[in-house]
C-alpha cells in the first residue's frame, strides 16, 4: 500500500508539472476586459467607446466592459490604466487629451507619455460651434461680432478642463481675440443639457454629441471645425467657408494599454480593434454621428504612437502661449 501511495503521489506531481505550462500559456483573453473611458457616461468619447467595445468583445471571445472614470480632464481614468497590471485586462480609450495632458497638467501622478502602450487609433471626430437655440446670430460672422461686443455678458460651457470642448473653446476665443467666462461641467452631457435649456450661451463639441441636437433644432449650429463638411450635417459650413479660415480642430481617439503590456497581447487587442473598425454597422453608426473609422493603416500601434507624439509637439506651444494650465 505504501508503494502504491508513493506512485500515486509521484503521478500527481508529474501531472501538476505538466499542467502548469499549459495553464501559463492559456490563450488571451480568458476573462472580461475593462475599457476605461475617462469621461462621463453619455459624452462623445463614451459614445465612441461603447460602439467599438461590443464588437471587439465579439472578436476576442470575452466581453469588453466599459467603465467610466471621469474627472480631472481625463487624467483620473488615464492614471487608473497607467497603474494597472500590464496583462491586457485593463485598457484605455482616450481622445486628443492624451496629446495635451503633458503640457496642460504640469503635475500628474503617472507618466503621461511613457506610461502606455499604443494599440491603435479609432476615429477623428469633427467639432461644431454651437449656441443656445435663441442666440442672436444667424451665421458665424454674426456670432463673432456678438461675442466681441458682448463677451462680458456671455458664457461658454465645456465638459471640464482638458476636455475636447475646453480645448476647442480655448482656440476659438484665441482666434477671435475675445475671451469669455467659461463654465466647466463634469462631462459633456450636463453641459449639453444646460445649452439646450438656454442656461449657457455657447459651446464647441464633437459631432458625436451635437449632431442629434442640431438635427432636432434644439441648439443652433454655426460651423464645423474641419476643412471639409461632414456628411451627417451637409448644410453646415466649415469654419473657413463661414469666415474663420485656419480654425481647424478635430478630436482623435485611440486605445492604450499599460506600459510593458506584452506585445502579443497588444497585437491581439489591435486585431480586435481592426475587426471593429471594419464592421459595417460601426461604420454606419459613426457616419450618423458625423465621423468615420480611421484608415486601417492608421490603426496600428506604430502609426498611433507616431501621430500621438506629433500632436503633443503641436499642442505644446499653443497651450504654453495661452498660459492656461489645469494645475
């Protein structure tokens, strides 16, 4: 009996040793993935994230669960991902703020440039200059005239320091040389609600959050901030067409993983992203919101990082010249 017991124990040990590598090499992913969106639910970045999360999850064979971690211009959510385990189970969807945070925030508790692995770009979203429905201007030139005349009486809403609406407003006020009182909100949703209600006067935000309101005639639109008109709002002129040449702002979105996430995991996430970007339903839904998936060659980790670094260099002098920092 003793000999049989020893043989049984030895067999169990051998089986355990054989199963350990198999467990270590289990294909990724084996459980749900959390996609952190560093802004409030219902906002434009949240819309983009939720559109791609489900399709990515279908391709990965595991759910991609969206979690909103808003606050501090997107830095709280970014910090959460930068400090997460680099195992592919916590990823970040962020927008152009990833290019402005390194300058706009002079002190953050994580490395805003080297703390992440890039997975791929997702979309470029045009911005729209909008106002409360009864704003006393019929076009962009009249809007500028009213602002320059009455700027002390007017206010500009944004989704918080560092949000796309804040950055667009910063450039707009600089372009027309007319600073206004700004009203920061905790997210695009609350800011848009007050614009529709007429509590605030002006806003500049992504088509993903303004298109339906413009179509529904609950707010007044003056221009789109890209060189070309958008298909979802064909009657809306570009800023250049409306009399403000050179005012060109679009909001790009990208996916990130914590630094040192193994390249095979990054590649697996990238394949799921590309799968989502090629999905006809997502392309159609993006189109309804005034945007489109990026070209596939821009959705690689390398193209994403190169674009991100170039945008950091582009925004740094603009923010420094404005002298407006978030800390």
